[in-house]
C-alpha cells in the first residue's frame, strides 16, 4: 500500500489531502498541530467513495518549529519509506504577525519539509504554491506592497523544492480558493468576480498526479507546473492535471 506524508494537514488544501488520502495504506502528517482524528478524515473521504483499506496506518508528527524537521529522529522514522509527499504549508502576513514570520512559514518551513522528504526517499512531491509565483520579483517588507513579497516568497519556495532533486515534482498554482465557510474576507469579496477553484479539487488534482507517476500511468519524471486553468479543468473532470 502506498505511503504519503502531508506537511500542513490542517490548512485549506492540506485538510482535503488528509481526507482524500484515506484510501492510501499509510499516511503521516507533519505540522505545528495535528489534524482532526482519523475517523473524521475517513468519513469525509468515504463520502467520495474512498474507503480506508484494512491495516491502514496514520501517524501525526507535531513540531513547534518545522525548520527542525531534518534533524528530528521522530519525523525521520515516521516518514521512512514514503512514496509521496504533499507540501501544503502556508499562512498570511496577518496571521503570522510580520513579513519575517510569514516568510518563515511559507519559505523556511517548505524548504525544511522538502529536505526531510528527500532524506526519507520520497519519489514524488506535490507543492501548493500560488498563481503568479515568481522568485525574481522585486519585493519589500512594506505592508502596502505585501502582494509582491507574497509572490516572490512562493516562487522561492518552488525553487527550494525543485533544488531538492526529487524524481518527480508537481507544483500547483491555484488562484482564488473556494474554502466554503472558512473563506477569507478577500476571497468572499472576489467570489464570482474572478476564476476560483474548490480546495477539494486542488487536493484531488495533486493526488491524481502523484498516483499517475507512482503507478506508471504516463506521468513522466521531472518538474511540472500546473497553472490555475489546468487545476480547474482537472478538478471539474476528477482527473489528473495535464
């Protein structure tokens, strides 16, 4: 049975990954807090027809500082032998409290997760990035110009994951996310005005891309970047992104 690691299983996309991976034999979550109990996740996935297999194993690794991941013996033991890793780590400047704290989560934590996954022998990594990610943007810590810092940081996180040297990487750049009741104020403001995609659809596309690679289903090795249109199409079709 395949084994997956989810970094950030309590966020919008990460919680959907956790629910939808109920059909995988072994799942490890890594983050600053554990997701809801496995029964809730299995029930959510069961609604979509993914019943947990017999003997399924779930393990939660909780670390206050994810930059300590590569040195964590507990995390290393839990992740050993994983086939795929999904990195869904992220915050907002408002929640983090500063530009520096935002970059610590969205860049430093992501880079540490990639390093830890590489050490565990992971063959496929799926990363939740963002539309417009660009490591070469000029940016400043000024709050008024935070959108530039956001896009630059997401681009730098992509580069950190690519530099780890995984056999296959899927970078997903969704635009406006449909989070339902958990929608942020800005997302509610633009709902219906700009293209959006359900968080469940993003998670499904990531899992489909991983499974297609791991099962030899025609997904070539290397880095693939999936922009918003491809994610929307895959989500609507319930298929792997092209």
